[in-house]
C-alpha cells in the first residue's frame, strides 16, 4: 500500500471525531440533557478505558504465556509490566496533581471548569488515538493491509462517539449570570484536532517501526487520563443527585462502544 494511502487512512480514522462537535453549539440544553450527555460520555469513556487496557496488556500476556511454555524472556516481560503500571500512574496522578496545582492557583473555592474538563478529555482521547494510529501504521508496515483497513473503519466509528464525549462537559458551561457560554467553531475544531489529530500522527510513526514499548506507553497514559476524566464526569451526576440518569447514560455509552467494537471484530480484526 502506498505511503500516502496509509496516511490518508489515518486521517480518515481521526477526522470522524468532528461529527460530534456541532452538539457543543447547542444554545439551551436542558439540565437533564446536560447530565445525560455527561453520563453517556462517561459510558463511552469507560468502554475506551477497557479497550485501551486490554490492548496494552496483550504483549505482557503473551510474554507470560511464553514464560509458561519455557521460551519467554523474564526480564523483558517484567519491564513491560512495570511500564504498564507506570503509564497508568503517570496518566492518572499527573492530571490529579495538575488539578490540585490549578486549585491552589485559583483559590480554595475553585473547581475544574467545563472547558478545562473538555480539554482534559480531548488530551486523554488524543493519547489513546495516537496508539490507535500506531496500530494502523504498524499493520500496514507488516503487510496486513486488510487488517489496516478494518481498523480504520472501526477506529473511525469509535472516534465519532469520542467527539461526543469531548463536548459533553460544554453543555454545562455557563457564566456568572447563568447564561450559556457557546464555544466557537474554532474552539470546537481545536478540541477535535487535539483528540483526533494524533490518529494521523500515530499512523505516520507506526509505518516506520513496530514497538510494543511505545504502544504500551501511550495506551496506559491514555488509560490513566481517561480514568481521571471518568471520575470527574461521574461526580457531575452525583452532585446533581441523578444517579438514574448516570445509569441510563452509562449503559447507552457502553453499548455504543461495544457495538462499534463488534463491527471491527465481525470484519475479522
């Protein structure tokens, strides 16, 4: 497959994230809708968290299986396991420390603003999508062209739902008078670029070499950051005392994630 075609596939896989961004321009979303949007986004992110950790663990699981068969490398497997834990810790605790630092700068009554939360979600998804791009590029570099195309289709579907997750916090962004702050198209496109752009970048990097270390590092960094964001979004529903909406929304989000994953699996990936 020509190099330009591989890059085009990576671009398509990441660009679908913009499909969910126009919802961020809604003028007057009802409070119930805002909570439901957060809950659905949390469900989507929970699926992504499971998917990310599952893929990050695969090389370690394979190493353990080889050790059991008497042909593995103990040092390499332990090293990958330590990297797995370190990546999650860095992604989760890094954002936790960053939020505490921002709180100290802003004062004791400060809290994470909707636009800050949307940015954190975009960053976490971007790390995840960089690893997805690596998978596309590495599949093409290995000559598995059919797998690369199927991955592009699946990741494009996933990214469409991820865009929805990024803009969910913006539905509750209001000023001191309670008036809805509507993000500009430029702001929405910037968030989409942060979240979806790394898919293209990862595809480009992945065509040059195959690295379990790099893949695990970015997947676990994404997992840690996504876990942090999910905790934040669940707290929004808890403060509103609408755990029923949290349940419904999380179920919808999880179903959307597993449905798109089923499409990838049915395609033979």
